[in-house]
C-alpha cells in the first residue's frame, strides 16, 4: 500500500504513471472509474491536457460501468458523470460509454468488441466501494467474469444517491467490466481517499498480505495482481 498525504499528490502520482504508459503506447486504452475517488486523477490529467503536456488524441477511453435503465445524459448516470467531470475536458480519440437504456447483454458484447478492437486494457483506475466492490463487482462475484450484467448491492445503491441531484431511481442492475477484464492490463490502481473506505481498505490489506483474496471483498482480487498498486490518502485513517 502506498500512502499519500493528500489527494493532489495521489492524483499526480497516478497521472505520472498513466503518462508513462501513454508515452510508450500513444494508442493505449485507459479505464477510470466514475466516482469521487477518481477526482484527484481527473484533475491531474485535465491540467496536463490543458497545458498541452499530454495528449490522448490517439488513445482510447473505456467506461467501467453503468446503471441499467438510465440514459447516458440522465442525472446520476455514470456516462453523464464522466462527461461532466472529465471527458469534456479531455481529448481521447475514441470513447466507449455504456448505454443504460440498451439491452444489457448486448451492451456487454459491444464492450467486449470495443476492447478486442483496442487490444485490451492498458491501465485501469478503480475506486473502492464501502463494501469492497470494484466497478459493479459486488461481494460474492465470480472473479473470472468479464463484462457482465451485475446485481447491485443495497449498500451500493444507497451510497450512489450522492451522485443524483434528486432522489435516485431504483438501482438494482448495472452493466460492468469484470475482474477478468483486468488480468492482462499493464497497470492497475486501487484508490481510496475518504474515511468511509477505511474498513474496506483494512480488509483488502489483510487479505492481500495473507495471499488470500476473497469473493467477499472483490477489490482484494485486484490488489493481489502483480501489476496492481493500492493507493490511499491519509484521510482514510483520519
């Protein structure tokens, strides 16, 4: 686990690593979670694009997940969140966003086709759910799954209310990349930066140290991968 004093230093660290990947492979494929844990990374990358230090014009962006039943421009949709907080200020050459109104299984197939055409994922930045989930891979998930239709845990639906300006609709299903999608990625980052994530962080650290990732804490499978880095800020332990 790498600990950072604040969001800014964590964001700069991840941006440096992503810049290295981009330098080696201008058409790399990046996946960054739609959520507040990603704000430090979003801000660091947007600043570098704005200053022309970096360009993602030949690179690809792959969205991690989406709620079923929400249009891409709906309040609270992950696609809308990514556009408003990140993608509208970036210059990705090719972007994949799930369509929550489409047939979920067809969206999984469309996602897999996009990844196949891009040559797979190069770097993934995950936030960690309070229950230890990553993307919509909830406790109990099969870690070998690739993109799939996921059942949303009640605690995830409750926490997600913060992303809706009005009351959220029922959030019971989503489409999500699977843990299996990350196996061949060159770099994986697990990010936690709020006190609400402390229990999950400690569980992940304990399971990783023991070499026993568990379906009860899906993020532990990511943390156990050799190409993964577990990044937290001191705020987690405040």
